[in-house]
């Protein structure tokens, strides 16, 4: 490698490349040539060269000077001098934030958390409803145990007449930092403060009722709207209806898990309902009118036409399940016919069927020995 290579060539970008292209190219090359991951003896020098090119081309003013005057316009400093990553701590990267951004796609400043109480836990409630309620919708009253805000301390966790104080370990920041030196300069690790758990405050005189938690257990009643068309396994999310967080933390969500009871005669597939009706041979051959159950509270009359075959489907449009998100759209009720063949016949029934078969020219077996003997 030569120290006089063009910075654009070093990063492998065109002179018209935008800031995002330059940053993307640098990130890729830095990860490839960083001495901590590349044991090639030339990796360190290559990494210095890549870093120097990035420091110039990522700065609008320095890039303009470089485009006009070359290296002379930016001082011609090498990566190992004061402008490089090994002089002045992490100055070559413009501070720790640039290092973090180069390798992890974020900024060290963005890693700082705002001290705040923890959010409460989400809850799950299993609700069993009838088949009709799932299809048509319903209103249900539920009751469940929950950690709610303590009425005595109004959720602060502090005893009456006192208030939470600033955490002495993190000075109210809610986080603690540890610094270590690396070949790239200082690396900062940020974590939630173990004493105040990231809240920035501690309770020195805890409330007697909630023991400093700012919440107590109670039973709560809630009315839940079940939308028409809901099905087994669906969940209804109720935001802010879960447990409140400790010491004034935001509440979590309540998830109502739906379980639907089976219908005695109807089955469901999505928005479609199915009903199987048994017909006698005479009903299938001659036709009839039957009543089939629906979820609307009254039976529907269905015409069975003469000559109906087994497995025939009769569709009742709009008598199925409403679409969960488009209630104006509703599925159909499918009536499937089964022709029932009798297993036992009286003597008169057999004579009539034999006469029918004879007239139709259909061969059938005669009565067995038991029938001949009248058994």
C-alpha cells in the first residue's frame, strides 16, 4: 500500500458518492481490516488508511478542500499522526460516537436512557364463549387479579410525608457507565443502575401498604367487547389494562385469549358454516322441505329437490360468519346432503322396494332364509 493513494480509491467509491455511500463503504472495510478481527500483518496499516480516508471524506469541509487541493488541502497528515485513531485518544474517529456508529450503526449518545420507572407486566385472561357469541359478537364481563396503583402513596412507593429521592449511585441518571481503554480509544458500556433499576430515584421511607412498590394486588372487573367473527385462538389486546409498573410505571396490556365452544350440529371454517343433513331414500328421490339450524336464532327452510344425490351442497348465502374486519361481509351456510340407506326393512317396505327394482330393471337379491321363515 502507498500512503498517497486517492481517498476515494481507498474506500472504493466514486467522487460523486453521497454521505451514506461513504459511511457504508467505511463500515464494510473497517469490519474487514480491523486488527481485532483480521490477523493479517498488513491489516493494521490498511485499517489506518481506511480510517484516514473516511475522516476526510465524511467531513464536508475537509472533503471540499481535498477535492480542490488533494492531500495538501487537508494537511497531509497520516493515520498515525494526531488526526489518526491512535493520537489524542479516539480523536481520529471524532470521538466514541463515530466508532459506535461505524461498527454498530448507532450513536453512543443514543444509547443513553432516560431514567423512568419500569413498565408493568402484560396479563393474559382466557375467556370461553359460545359458538353463537363468536359468530355474532357479544359483551362479556370479566374479573381478574391485578397489581394496581397503591391508593395510600398514589403509586410513588414513599411513605406519607416523604418522596423518593435521587439515586446516589447514578445521580438520577438511571444508568451507570464503565470505561475501558482499547487501541481505538475509550469504549463506554452503559447499563441500568442496579440500585434504582433505571428509575433514577430510590425510596428511603417506603409506604407501609405497598412496601415501596407503589402498587397493591386487587381484583378488577372489566367489560370486554367481543367482535363478531372472532375465532378460536384469537386474542383481544386491551392497552394499559394490565399491571401498573412499580412506583408509577406505565401499565402493561391485557390479552384476552378466546376459546370457542363447539356447536352441536354446525361446523365452521373461517367465515363459512357447514351443516350435514340426513335424507331418506324417498326424500332424496321425491324431494322435500326441511328446516336447518342457523346461528341467527331461527331455523332456515331448505328445499330438497327431487333426485338429490349424496353430497349435494345447498348454499344459503349470507347465513355464515361475518368477516372479522369487514362486518358487512358475511360468509355462507353450506347444507351438505347425506342419503341414509335403511339397515332394516319391514316386509311391506321390502316388497315395495323389490317392486321398484323390478320395474327399473335392477337385479336385487331376494329375501334371506330368516325373512322366509318370518324370523
